[in-house]
C-alpha cells in the first residue's frame, strides 16, 4: 500500500510540473470528439464524455499493472 501511495504521489507531482511549465502538452484534453459543449447567452454546459473514458482506460491499465506485483 505504501508503494502505491508513493507512486501516485510521484505521478501527481509530474502532472503538476507538466501543467505548470508545459501547458501545451495537455491543452488537447477536454477538446476531443465526443466531448459535449453547449454555450448559450444564459450559460454554458460542458460534459467531457470522451476525455473521461480515456482517463478511465489509462487508470485501469496503470492500476492493473501495479496490482499484479
């Protein structure tokens, strides 16, 4: 359990560094085909369906690989 928490922490730090110093690496996220965006004068609505499916697949693969050991 300790190694998993350390690994997750390191991954979060790396993501934070990437977002801070190289935001162009992740500016595609949230703009994928299938993400629903409705903008009207009264307000806006955003539902990132495709982006969340991609995150779910990546997390499933990573956690599957980490839990095998």
